[in-house]
């Protein structure tokens, strides 16, 4: 790639800064090495694109506004195949259009990051209002069977941190990784501490350890089930396809064995690494009798509610999944065995609550739905906690 | 007897041959002309990326001995955009079909042409959806029979070279699979051109299109190409018709205009200098 050398200081804007979640997300991407952004304007994610359009040319990267989100996702995959860390950012309607090529990224094991700053749906819905309505779409939105990774930031700081982490996970497992933010986290301005360049953890994909040859197998996995990734232009002359393929990358459209082998590996490379991937935040859960499970913006009100409950002598705690997919089933199950009930506030009609119910088994689960402009108020969650204690 | 190697063997993945195309299909001719163009230009195959979409010709990327990617339906140009911009040193070529590039992928074509993205696009136009068994598409001529136009096609067809010219392509040509020398020369030109170039190859599908439209052999289809074709270089692409009696072929556009790649490079240099 024709890169223009610049001082590292210009890439990572280390120090304490005041910025919006969308801008923090873009800065996180740049800090971890993202040098390609393809997108399409959409509220409330546009600011990520705008910031990338300004910043990427300064540091030798490429920003392009594509004709739609289908094309954006395709271009991201293309850039990733020449070894460049690439991303896009969107919201619900664009996320729907991206689903086709998110499937292609899964099938061709393309490291990339897709940020969805969630707004109210379905369809055009409420563009400027927050929502958490796309979490099941993130899990199941593209056709076929697969496993996916999705992270849910609940602060501007996490928009930076989790974008960094999303790229590292994408590079580690050769998968598209989602950052599932929401309109409030995206548009909110908060203080962010951006680390020094040297202290930012950067993971780069594994490269082939064999020289180019006629026998090169671009999809032959290592022990960890992840194949090293060759780069277009490096002489490997390899093939990739959205069709079911063998380790050479060649289509195997009629072999049950090839289909089973490939699809199971695509699932297993995530399933067998859930312990390494999943991150949750446990707050005051040790002795809790009531637990709240909340993510994204809803977790902010939930934390406030838990503190208020504690102040009145109710033993409440918060389990905040930072990783939404794969879902922290085991972590929820452990908490469920110890508490009387679990309260789940979500800005949708009930999505992650289904996962919580599945993990909680006999423990009762109370769902607090919220749609529209305002997120949950701490007192609404507090009332539900109090209801359990009565 | 000693087996002679095929002259363009090095351009093919031998372990992928035989190909899946029907006997008499025009795709092999297009692939052959592409290989010949690469050969005559002595292009470094390590720096070529062939991108295709879905459909019969979509399988071509699996046969070329270069880096290659077989995208989702309609998206090869969008994918190629990412490859080309992330590594401008690569020669990125899109080879796909009329349904892939102009029906489901039409939006990507018109915008890549408008941007003047530095890629050649070669379209095999067989007037029909072959892989799915013969449905009509955006290039199916009026009155022809397909499995989804059992009473004759009542939709107007795209004029692809006119479309390319209108969208800003710096090079646009149309040939049939009979015009192999012209086609090879056009591919060579497109590979060297700065900006977006487009080549339409009118190609025979004797198994389906031909069979249902009274041209059931490759020979009969190519006889049509021979009898109907007329070379009209730099004539008005709007008038470049394809009818049962007249197929206008030739080069229609060959102009110079700064490409997206050049403008991007210049913009980046300006930005870095300013900082």
C-alpha cells in the first residue's frame, strides 16, 4: 500500500479529551490501526464517517463514501483482503442492507468492524432516538448458520476502548465484529482518556508461515481453528468465495462433508473460545439478592438504581455484558443461582431478556421495556428491584 | 505422443479444470482473450486480482491463476473498490455477467463509472440468467422467449455501452465472442487505461437462450453475431443497437479524465503537506 509516513503522535491523540461517542469510536479505530473506512451517511452514525473523512487522509488512509451500505460492506471486505484494517459505521436501515455482505465476511473469514449506532426501528423508525432493537439482528441477521462477536459500549470512553477491542477480536478470529452502540452513547459528549500509543494493545492477523506455492491452502486452520490470512498481491494467488469451499478456497457446492466441516469450524472458532472472548462487568453482585442485567445506555440507569437500592438496604447488583455475542450465558446462570430475581431493562420489546431467561432457568426474570426518546429512569428500575424484595 | 501444453496454461488454475460451463458457451472465449491480453502485456500475475460476481461467468475468478474473489451477487465492483483503493498497485479486474453487473449490481456500476475508479469491467452479456436456468434480465431483447417471459419479453433492454458512456466511463467498447482479436486489443487497452473502462462482450448461451430462440447451437448463435455485427467505431453509443438483424460493435468511448485514484493520491499529498 502506498502509505505516507506520519509521526505516530498524529495518529493517536493521547491524553484527556472531551468528545462525542461517535468521534471516540473513530479515534479508537485509528488508534488500533484502521486505515480504511467505507460508509454511507445515516443518523446517528454519520459523525463517525465525517470524522474519518477528515482524519484518514492525514495519516495515509482512505475514506470513501459508497453508493449504499451494501457497497460499503463489500468495499470493507475488499480492503481487508489486501491486509488493511477496515471498518464501516451505520444504523438500523443500513445494518439491514449490510447483512448480505456481513455473511460474505463471515464465510470468507474477513477481519473487519461494523459499528451500529442503534436508533428506533423497525424500518426508518426514529432516526434521532435511541434504541437497542438490533441486538437479535446482529446475532441472526444474515442467512445461514454462524457465530458472531458483538460488543456493547455504555460510555464515550467505551466507544473508544471497545472499538479498539473489536478490531483486535476481528484480527484474532478472522470475523466481522460488531460494536452495538446506541444513539445516546453515540451522540453524548464525555471525558475520554486516550492512552499513550505504546500502551494500546494492537493485534494483527496471523500471516501464512509458508511461502507461496501451488499447494497453498488459504483456509487451512491452525490449532485455534483460525487460518492464517494471506494478502492479495503477496504472490499466493489464492481464491476466496462466498460458496461453501474447501481449505484451498475452491467451491465445494455438493459435498455434505465440506459443508459440515466449514460451517462447524466457523461456529467453533468462536464457541471454543468464548472464555477468551466474553467480558462482563460485575458490580456488587457478591451478596446480591436481586440482580440487574443491562447493557449499553440502559446499564447507566441500572447502575444508579442498584446504588440507590443499596442505600436503602436492598442487596442489589449489576451484571453488565460488555460482550453481547457470544452471550455470557454461564455468567448469567451463575448469578441466577444466587439471586431471587433478575431485572432486565432494555430499549426494545424484549430481546436480550430471552437469552437471560434461557440462562436463568428457574429464577424469575422481570423485563422492563422502553421505546422512544427517553432511556430508563433509575427509579423505574429501582421500583422493579423493590418489587422483588417485597 | 507428447502432450503439448496449452499456450495460456500459466493463466489458469489447472486443478480447477474442467470448468463448469456448457459446451459451446462463450465464456471460454472471453477467458482466453483475457489471458492473451495479460500475456501480450506481460502483466505480473502476482499483482492481478480478478473479481467476479454470481452467475455462469462468475466462476471465472476460480479459474484464473491470480489472486481472485468470488463475491456475492452484484457486488464485484463494490468489492473491487475496496481492493483497488487499499492497494492501488494491484491490477484489479472485474469480469462478470449482465445480470450481476446491471440488474442486481447496477447501482455499483453507475457509481464506479461516475467516480472514474481505476478498474476495467468486462461484462459477458448473454441476454439471460443462465445459472438459474434461463430467466429474463435487464439485457433480454424485446420479444424473446425466456422461462419467465413465456409470452415473449415485453421489457426494454439496457444498452450497456450507452449506459457506461453516460455514467462517465473513459473507455467503452462492445464486441461479440466472434471478434476475438478486437476484444483482446480492447482488454489490453482497458488494462492500461487510467480510470473506469468497460467492455461488453455479446456472448452465446446456446444451451438456454439459443435453444429457446431458434439458435440451439453455438454455431447458429455465432452465425447471428457474424451476420448482424457491424463495426462502427466511435459512433453514437445511444444508437448502438442489438437487434436480430443488427449488432453495432466497436469502441465508443476513449477519453482522458483524471481517475479517482489519481485525485485521491493528490488530495492525500495536499492534506499531509498542509499538516
